[in-house]
């Protein structure tokens, strides 16, 4: 059987022959019994194989398994399409302050020092002999750039209007004092003490020295650079540490 | 492509090609359990890469290319090729599976057995041609073989199958 006849048979059975090739094959079958027999054999095998195709069904358990796996694939792929996963909540650390925005960091530092148990209260104004009602507040213009050291508590103190002098021997209730309503935080309220009373309790020299040492807020600011690199304050604010 | 679009397209492809792909996997691999696994792998891969279908009307070629790659990987893994290249004495009918009867199921079994005696390339070309009705040109595209090579593979596969089954074919004709 020459290759030409093989090619003609295959082309004829598998949609690859031209009308000329078909005529050539039929002529060959007429003149050569072996060619006709070969074509018959291939036709039989084609019919048998197509019969086999009809016997093929996808088993039900395979279909179910595939469906289950497809659904799993969808579920697995779903989180990957979320732009970014929310990180797990972690405990508070100082690193949070450095990564936070400036205002947030400043607020966090202040609030933290106020709520930490055992943290000493900021020195009250009475020790400096100043008749002010100090309330720890964070003003809008405060800017805390970077905390260098956290060992020294730093307070930004709003200097409010002096309270009216209380009657001697009595300390007005802090809640009733003017200006207290503006407190933004639940800072520890320092009982008001008249400076004159304070001065009378201290040696005159010390009291005088303290008064003379009462620095401007700029000096306090400079001192605070030990722990805070940059803080912007209003003229009415003071810094204590 | 949204998930809904992906699911809709997948359902369309599966409804049209599930039996054909399964038949291809089954007869190319020749092992029903492995074919079950490969069939699933094919459609998992299809689902994941639906966005790569570029041209309309070419989805069957794309699908069979995926199926072909999966089947070839499975065949490589099982090293079945060596067994199939064993030569048979076609005049000796003792190697044909002994069956109790000569009914319809026996014929199917013999055809299964006969297909497994072909080489991977011959069987693949034959399955695509006879089961899928692919033209010679389409088979050449899917398999990456030349047109003349595809013709030779199919011719020799059918000739060998006929010679193997000839002793029992008269019972079914």
C-alpha cells in the first residue's frame, strides 16, 4: 500500500480531502481490491471508536468533587483580591508613636502620661507660686515631631486666666472654678492653693528663688528638648516635665 | 472579569465539553482513576485561567490544549510509555483479554484494551479525530505536530487497532 493511498484514506475519513482526492481514492478502490479492503477496515474502526465515545459519561462523584474544588478555589481566591489585609491588632508600643501622625503622636504622649498609674502629677502651679489654674490640655497648634526619650514625663500646660482669689483657708472646688469647663481631658485637677499661703510655708529665700526661677515657656521649651525634639506652643502655654 | 462572569462562562464550557474532555482524558491516559483526577485538574485550571481566552470560537482548542498538557504530565508521571511500546505478535490472539461473552460490553472492553496498546501519540490523534471529530488541521494545531505527521499517526493507529482486534471483530460486525 503506497503512502499516497494511505493519505487519501485518512484525508477522506477526516474531512481533509478535496473532491479531486476523493475521485482519485474511489478510482483506486475500483481498480485495487486491497485499497478497497483498507478503506473498509478504517471505516469499521471509525464506527467502533465513535460507538465507544457515546459510552463515556462523567461519573457523578467526579462532577461533585470538581464542583466542590471549584468552590474552594473561589473562596481561596477571594481574600487575595482584597487590596490589603487589615493587620492584626497588636499591643501598644512606642513604635506606634513614631509611625503615627504628628498630632496623634502628641496626643498619645500626653494622654499616656496622664493615665499611667503611679505617674506623678505634674507639679502644680502652687509650687511655683503662680496663681494660675493649670489644666493639662493639648492645644490645636501643638506640634510634636519626635520623642527622643520617654523616661521624662512631658506636659504641655495651658496657661489660663488666673482664678479669682479664694477666701483665705478655703480651696474652691475645681469644678466650679472658671475656665475648667474648657478641659479637654480628665486631667488630675490640682487643688488651688493661694501662692501667698504657699510662700508662707516655704523659707522666704527658697520661695523667692522659685519665683525668680519661674521661667518663660521658652526656657521650659528648651529644657524639654531633652525629651522632645520639637514642640510648637502658643504663647499661653507652658511646658513642664 | 467578575466572579459572576467567570462562573457563567465556566458553566457554559463545562456543559458543552465535560463529556468530551473526560473521554479525551480517559482514552489518552487509559486509567479511569487517573483520568478522574486529571479531568478535575483540567477544569480547575480552566476556571482559573478563563480570562486568557482571547478569541471567540477557539475555546475548544484552548480547552483541549489544557487537557493535553495535563494528560501528558500524568503520563510522564506514571511512565506508561515504555509499556505501550511493547511489540505484539498480532497473529497471537492469546493476549486479548478473555471475556465470558461476546456481547456489547465485551466489545467496549476490547476497544478499551486495543486503545491502550497504541503509543501515546497515536492514541491521542485517534481520540481527537474519532471522538472529537477534529479535522486533521485542527489536530495538528492542538498537538503541535505537522499535518503529514498527524495523517501518519492516525493511519497507523487505526491499522494497528484493526489488526489487534481483527480476531474478534467479526463477532461484532
